[in-house]
C-alpha cells in the first residue's frame, strides 16, 4: 500500500472534464486530499472530480493569481501541490516528491520546484524556452502563496528556501497546433491589460528587437533546434507572440476612429480591406 503524504493537491478548472481524469489519476492514492475549485463550469467537471475522490468547491473567477490563492485556502494539509487540469504527475516526479517528504530537513523549506515538460505535436519538448521551465508548485502552507501580476504571469512566491525535486511535471497544454495559435491573441489581451495597469508604454525599439531576441534565445542559445520542426515552430511562434503583444500595445495607445469626412461608405468596402 502506497504511503499517503500529508499533501493537498489543489486544482482550479473550468470545463476541464476531458483533462481532469488524467490529472487526478496521477495523484489519487498517495496524497491525503484533492481539492478542485470550479469557475463557471458547464460540463461534467464536478462529476469527474468527485468520482476521483476530490472535494469540489465553486467560486467566481478572480483572475489567475487570486483564484489560485482562493483554492489554496481550501487545503487542509500542511503542504499543497498546485496543478493545472491539463497537467500530470509523472512516476518520476511522484518518486521525487516522495523522496522530498522522506527528508528529515523538509521543514526548513518553504516550497519545492521541478521541471515541466510539454507534449507538442508529436514529441516531448526538451529544449528551448519550454524546458526545463522549473515550476515552484510544492507549497508549504503559510510560507508560500501565489503572487505576481493580477492578469498574467502569476507565480508562487516562497518565504524561505526552495528545494529542487527530480522528475517532470507533464503538460498537455496544446492538443493541436491551432490551439496554440489561438492562445497568442489571448496572451496579448492579458499583456495589454497588464501594461495598462502598470502604466507601461509602447517602445518601437523593444517591438523591433525583442521578437528577434526571443527567437535567437529559444532556437540557438537554448538549443531549440534539437527538438526538430516543433522546436523551430515554437521559437518562431514565441517571437511572433512577442511581436503581436507590442503591436497590440501600440494599437491600444493610438487607435482612433476613422474620420467622418472620409469618402464613401465603409460598409460598401469588401471585408478585410
């Protein structure tokens, strides 16, 4: 019989009935508690979570950071493992977490981090900007919580030492290439909101040079070329995503309605012109 660790797995989800079984099966049977916080769900997520032994709560969406902290507040164990519904704890990571809890000095740590590995198109991505992507997800309650920006790039902030664990957290974030393309504009939306809240301004130099740097860093410096064509695509998509974000920031600052005296009726023009 597997040892039950004093650990709450904490997940936020919205319409993730298709992903939750894989995620929950990877932690069931060796953690003391599974907490799922649902936000505006209309699918069978609650039923799926409850069948896998989770305690289910519902709440309004507060943004990534605050919603994840709300979910964390529902944990009853001294430690929590924060997961997304499209993630899976690998056997190697499960062993790494078990090894951490067997350490006599674990009380001196505020959290634990480990690599996150993404499945994309036809392979695991093991280079470039996407790997190892060390993620601090093991949280000692009371000494770590979600911080960072309200809209995007939330991250766990720990008050103390952070251990590095072995084993990968498996991430099935983009089931198709088109799903990744769709996220580019979503992340641009969040970026523009973030910059508006911070008073950030458009910079032509940044808009020109940052995308090129992102490609070079991902593909050359971080060896993205070793991941074949998917690595090439990821590097270019990362660069293009940066380009779109700064273009959207430019648009937000300078967009104006067409002048009323413009000749002709714009409704008569073909779509896309």
